[in-house]
């Protein structure tokens, strides 16, 4: 048997969670104040967990590196959150959400976890509405829904293009209430730099106060890591600048296995790269694919003329446009899952049909003109204008689009200086989300007892590809509805432990590790900035561990990163001192962990000799260029154990995936 | 996007820490792409400073797409710089000309002390939220069905328009009295407009206003600079609504 025990309960899939929950141990209310819980990260997953545990009566200490929990990267989520409410009466159900998520993940996620997620999804919406989250509504006063990729129902709840913001502010209000009541103590501008284990259990963390530079010890009976994803290993991504892997990587180094690191989501609709000083990429929400049609010119000479600035997209006749998603996937059209849409864009651009005049000619159109016309017509009818002129229709259609997507259109215009109401948007895939993460069991507990991992930081629910609007759902499900039960079950054995002292050798040792690393960087006296190395790492990752991967490229990547890492330690220059606000030092500590992670990602991609979801190995595709899974040999979660600073020594463990309730099949969106 | 390159002069507020005195320092920066964002321009400056073994400029930022509210610069005398309805991170260098001199300062307000260079402490905003910016409902999920109470679209839309405040503090920085009324009124309005928030509307507005005063924000004299500079164009109507809510609460206070 594998060393990995996923602790999936027995029973029928629809009863597992209910039965299991009923038998979990509890901590009596009078005992909870004797127990300290550390929550690192206060995005959707962390803020919801901290608020819930605070409400229950535990002593919660929560940490984030921004100046307020309200600024976590979750705030940037645009399009929406899924829930199996079936308010639109279009055949949705818990089973269908469960099924879509497993299929969307290309049969590489655990059935039991995903079903639980679908089960609690409805409650999330109830909870958020009760908190005052202003979701979009219809004229009758009920909640509105939209569609997202990989589904044929409308189950996505949204608040214009600011769904993540509104959900996070809801969770922020819940955690703020607990802070005000003294049940959660919040440490803003603090970065966790290591975990402390005592007798094998997670017992605390070492954090750096980012303003004073003080290295602090914090103890607790359990530690929850909710620190988000690691997309910034690519330097350019849609993630916020500060998003990092450090907390997750530090627990990995202390014994938590890291699962499926190679599963990265490249999002099809982002604004294309424009220059070398670019610091990040901006997403244009997937919800736009509800209304926009994706195309490139059919003729290469048209694409060339556009790139040369000699032609405008609006001059290309309808029959000279290749709506390649509609052509290749008529059933799902523009709403195929992200990995499929991204590869299709790359395929067209690699073939020479890209329309953006950047170094790589990488860009395709996302065109709203059809939608503007059709919605304009509908609006004219609704207003009783039966013989509306073309201009009237277009004006009404633009108004409709503005109401739905106004902030996204504005964002696009600010960045590109082009008006997307008049010209189609230019888009291209960019790194967006990481399905891989710390391995956790059904309780969301890592292989370190007492260390739980939630939200994007864990690997649990999305298999090899995440469907749109499911990350917000997962973060809140973990924090509001899973951890409060499973963490309590763990803590039931801790009521007699008493407060954990921080003046022990274990804390001394962890603090020493942190201080040594900081001093090493500050005394290094190299010649290059941190960004210099981070950008180099990003290029290796994007070119060789990106949308298309192959054996040779991956082997090269592993060797190149090894070398880059050595150079980094030799030649990086980190100005300033340890005892002050020092953003360069913060970056150096993060990039050090990205280097190690990047190498592991390439190794994971190399061992997975199949294509699945976001992991596309060029050697494994069918005649039409679709992913070719190998269920016989790769139907497992690849969980890596750290074996010292030579990442090549990391050891792979396999958790076999069993599909009892869903028939495993080739993904078909045609 | 045809890029152009410009050369600029920067005058930037440098301050070692909260206790030291700060000053404006001058820097020259060449070859700035007009497609760069303002913060990418500062990255470029920092790269130059690091290569010259000088200390880079500290500034707050994270999402770089106008939503987290972390960035906070006073550029040429305007919060978030010379464009409307955007944050500093959404400002692009195409708004500037070759040879321009650009002044960059931190938010200035008693309630937002400088931490270092362009970084200020806005935790006062968090404390105002902690005083009452929430609906007192536990996260059990055992609430009523989300569609149990229909909410008129117009109210939901108005609540949303107030709820999009990003907590950046530009309203405070632009106000000659350093008042936080726009920020506070946005949260008060959002929740007062929704049935779920109405129940404790009275306590909420009293508690949030009390905390706001304790934090040392100034009074509102209705000059409206806040709303003009607000990147999310939060409307002054919210201040009027909050005043009404406050009066109502005062009148009915036991
Ligand atoms: C642009 C964009 C749009 C998106 N749109 C959608 C969408 O429409 N629907 C959807 O479902 N998903 C969407 N996603 C994905 C989704 O937003 C994220 O996966 C999700 O919000 C992650 O939440 P989280 O709580 O796990 O982590 P985050 O929100 O990233 O929070 C991480 C937290 O950890 C803290 N932290 C990190 N490291 C440390 C450390 N070392 N010490 C202390 N604190 C630390 C941070 O301060 C922060 O509080 C989008 C993502 C992006 C990038
Ligand atoms: S009201 Fe506007 S300016 Fe003030 S904090 Fe909110 S978004 Fe910023
Ligand atoms: S960096 Fe997030 S709003 Fe500017």
C-alpha cells in the first residue's frame, strides 16, 4: 500500500460527507478558548476558516503579507462562483456539478472531495447573501446566473466582473467582526517563513514582521496554510505580484508532500505580452466567452497585414474569419474548458495566424460585435422599439455589454489604449492558476499532522484542469464548511495539551534556519537584482514547462534551473538590511523557493508520460491534437517527498485514484 | 500598440522610516516605454538604483490591475495620478511626455502615517470595518435560501456600486480635511441598502462613525474632491445616505 492514506470514508458518494461529519470528534465550547489555531493567509480560504474558527470560540491568529486581509489575491477574481442551485431550472444538480468538475479535471481528481464540494456549493451562496454580498440580480429580484467553460448549464453566480472582490469582502467582514470581538488576532504585513514541528506535529510558525523585520515565534495546536497558488514561478502570470509559494514550500521541506506540481492552468483570455518591462499579465474574465467569439483570420496574408498595421480586424469579411473553437468543438463552441481553448489559440498562432505585433505574434481576437447586435435587438424589443435602426440597436447592445462587463472593458482600454466596444479584444493565454499544491487527505490535512492546507494552496479538487468559477467555490467550501469540522476533530485530542511554549529547541532551530537564509542573502554582495533571476526562471518555465511540454525540453529545464539556482545564490544582490521594510529581501526569499519548485514541476511533468488537462505532453496527443491520457499507468496523484536541497533526489509517491461513481472516459467537448 | 520611449525626471519622497524626516529626491530615468504602467516605470527605476547600489524606492502594490487597493501614490498633486477612475497601477506612461518631471509622494493624512518612502499605514480603515462593517451572521451556512428574500435590482445595483470601494484611501488623501467619509459611507450604504444589513443598520453607522472619529480623520465639509479622485467613482450620494442613516440612528438612540 502507498504511504498516502487519503482517508476517504466508506459509503455511497452522496452520503460520505454527511455520515463522516456525524462521526467526527468535537471540542466542547468551554475547551475551545484553550486552543490556539494559526491561519496563514486570509484570502477566501483563510479568511473564511479564521472567521469560522473564531466564531466557534478557538483562539485564532491569522497572518497575511498585505497591509489588510481585504487585499488578498482572491480580490482579483472576476467572473463568478459556481453553485449547484439549479435556479435557472436547466437541469443542474449536485451530481452534475460533481460530474462536470471531475470531467473538466480530466479524471485526475478525487471523487469524494469533489462531491463534497458540489454538496456544499449551495450553502456558500446562502451564506454570502446573508453576509450582504451584492450578487447580480434579475428584475424580479432573484439571483442571476451565467455560464462558464466546460458546462452546459448556467450555474455561475457573479457580481459584475468583481465577484472575487465581493466574496472576499464578505469573508473580510466576517473575519473583521471576529477581530473586533477579540477572537481572531490579525497579523498584517507578516510573512510566514517556516513551520515549527514538535514531536512530528505542526506546533507553530516563524514569521517576519515586514515593517520592523522582527523574526517572531507563534505557537498553536494546529496550523492552517491558505496561502494561494504558485503561478508566479513563471514571473509573468495573472497572479498578484506578491503571490508566492513560500509557506507551502516551507512545509514541504518539513515533511508535507507536494502533489501534482506540473498541473498548471494557462488561461485562454488574457491581454497579450507587450514588452520586456512588463511585470504581470491581466486576465480578461472567462465570462466574456459567454458573449465574445474567438477568431483569427483564415488567410495568413490577412494575419500578416494586421500585424503590420495595414489592416483592421473589422475589415475582414465574415467568411474570411476562422472561429476555430466553434469549428473544432461545435457542442461547446467558445465555452470549451480553459486548457482546450488555450491550446487551440497556441495551435493557430504557431501555424502563423496570430494577430498581435509582439515578438512572438501571439494573439487572437475576442469579438463582441455579434453579441452587441443580438442583445441590442432584444433590448429594442423589450423597450417596445420595433423598427429600431442599426445605430439604435448597436447603442443598446453596447449598453447591455457595458452593464455586464463594463469594468473589464475599462480595464482593457486602460492597458491597451484600444476601445473594445469598437474593435475586438486581443487576447492570448497566460499562466493563471495552479491545480497542483500541497497533498492533503479528505480532512485537508497534509502529511504533517496538525498542518492543514486550504484553497489554491492544496491540490485537492480540480484534477489536471480547473473549471472556471470553481476556485472561489473551493476556497470558501474549505474555509467555511470543511475545516471547521475536520480541524475540530484533530483538536479534540489537544484539549489537555496546554499552551505550546515557544522557548524550545524546535523553535530555536526553525528561527535559526530563517535567520541564516536572510543573512546569507544580505551578505551575498552579488551583482544582479532578484528580478533578473526571477525573469530568467520564468522564461525557462514558460518555454519548457508551459503549454506544450516534451521530454527533451523538460530535461533541459531541469538542468537549466539547477544552474540558474546556483548562479542566483552566487550573484544575487539584495540591498538594505534585515530590520526594516525591505521588499527586495522579501522577493529574494520567495524566488529562492520558486527555483526549487520550478525544478520539481519539470520533474513531475517529465514523469507523467501522458497528456491530461493542463498538462500537455506533445508526445501524447491524438490525430486531432487532443490530449491523450494513459489511465492504465497514470491514474494517480503524484505526491513528492522532499529529500534535501538537491531537488533531483525528491521521491515520488503515488495515490491511486478510484472512480466508483463516474465512468472514466475520454473528454469530449465536440 | 506602437511603443514609444520617453525620458523623464522623477522627484520622489524618500523617508527611511516612520521616525525619520523625509525629503524629495531627484532621479533621472531614460528609455521608459509608454506602454509601461506607472509601477513598471518604478520597477525600472528600482532596477537602476539596485544596479547603482542605491536603495530602491519602497511602494505598496500587489494586484496591479486596480482591484486590491494596495497601490497608493500621490502623483503630480493628484491621488492615483493624472487620469480619472483609475488606480496608480492602471496609470500608463503614455499619459506623460518626453522630458516631463513627475512628482511622487505618499498619501498624506494624520491617520495614515508614513512607514517608509511611499508606503503608509492604512490600518485605521481595518479598525473602522472591525467596529461595524459587517452583518452579524455566523458562517454556519445554516441561513435561509439565497433566493428567499428577493431584492429589487435597483437596490442590489446601488449596493453593488457602493460595495466596489477598494479601500485605497485616495479619498482621504485628496480631501483637504483628510476625511474618511466616502470610504465609510460606501460600506454603510452597501449594507443599509440590503435587507440583510438593515437589521443592525443603526448600531453599524454609530459604531463606524465613532471609530472613524477616534482614528483622527477630519470632518467632511462637502467639497467632493474625494469622489472626483476615487478610482471607483464612489458617489457622494453615499455620504448623504450615511448622514441620513446617522441622523435616524441618533434620533432613535435610547
Ligand atoms: C485574475 C484572476 C481572476 C480569477 N477569477 C476567478 C473566478 O472568476 N472564479 C474563480 O472561481 N476563481 C477565479 N480565480 C482564481 C481564484 O481567485 C483563486 O484561486 C483563489 O481566490 C485563491 O484563494 P486563496 O484563498 O486560496 O488564496 P489567495 O486569495 O491568494 O490568498 C493568499 C493569502 O495568503 C497570504 N500569504 C501568502 N503567502 C504568505 C506567507 N508566506 N505568509 C503569510 N501570508 C501569506 C496572502 O497575504 C493572502 O492573504 C481568479 C484568479 C485570478 C488570478
Ligand atoms: S471610496 Fe474610493 S477613494 Fe475612498 S477608499 Fe474607496 S475606492 Fe478608494
Ligand atoms: S496594485 Fe492593486 S489596486 Fe493597484
